């Protein structure tokens, strides 16, 4: 069964520091994709970064990078140089090719950036 | 390129009524998925439509239904509303296929059932 686990309900980080948000997943499908989304208090889900299961290199998008460890089934999000605007809920999600575009989400991590 | 749009943004309904929500995907995207987000259950997949056909369905009762039109716009309908249907309903658009990594969400429709 597809499952995403985010073990950190909430995190604090000092402005300008880096922070890692944890995500582990479980799947029996060899072909899958992993996503991170940011959800500010407004409710909109903002796409941050994507990692395919066959991608050799870790994905990066600006200040976001995904630390993909396939053997450990983990896909942690690293945010460098945190900004106050990074305060939001962060969701890890997985798409298995077998199931079309269905995404399975974790419970989310609330990140608060302190000035 | 315009993003995913959802209408209405906010809705208040009474228990027992029905409601229809609309989602317009990004131009060229053929897949539309719907999700329900509640504080208790988190984000849960409702269903996905691709080229007017339902491709996937989540574990929701038959009161939840959807459809997709030839222009890829999608609607979801909830009949006989219950208090527990109060939620943020999000739709996501994707080109599908090899570009399934492109999954973009709309701003959501916040439904309150009283």
C-alpha cells in the first residue's frame, strides 16, 4: 500500500538558516514520483520540487533541494537560507505510475521561520 | 499561462443540499484530480478524470461524483451534504503521461456545511 510518513508535526528555524523536513515513503511500484508542496495559510498548494524514482541526481529548485535516498525510502526537503515567507505547511506526496496521477499525501509539517 | 482556476472560492450550504464545484485546468492539461482536505483526515484523493473518463477513484461514498468535459474542465458534485463534508476541495491539473510530474493545484473551494 502506498504510504507517506512525515514525522515532524512542527518545526522552527531561524531566518537565514537551513532546515530539513523529513519524509519517508512506502511503495511496491518501481516507478514513482515524489513531490513537495507548500501550503500557506491562504490554502493554495504550491508545487516546490519533484523527484522521479529513476532520477540519478537529487532534484534542486532554487533554495529547495530534495535529498533522495532510495534504499532508505526517504525524500527529505532541504530549504536553504530560510525566509519569513517560508512559514507554511509543507506536504510530501507520492505518485505511483500504476495509479495515474493520484497523489498520496503525508500529514504535513508546519514550518515557522523566526526572525 | 493561466493557472488552475476553481469556482466558487467559498460556499456555505445546508445539510441535505447538494453542491457543484468547478475546476478549469491549465491549458493543454488533460488530467484533473480532486482532493478533499480536512483537519482530521488531511488530504485525501477523491477521483481523477483524464480525457473525459474517470481513471481513478478514492474511497469516498457515492454521494461524491464528478465529470469532465471535452475542454477538460471538470465538475464535482456532492449530494445530500453532511456536516463532515465541510472541507477545502482542491483540484489538480496535469498533462498526464510522461509529464505526470507536472501536478498543479488550484486555490481550492472552501465548503462549509451548516
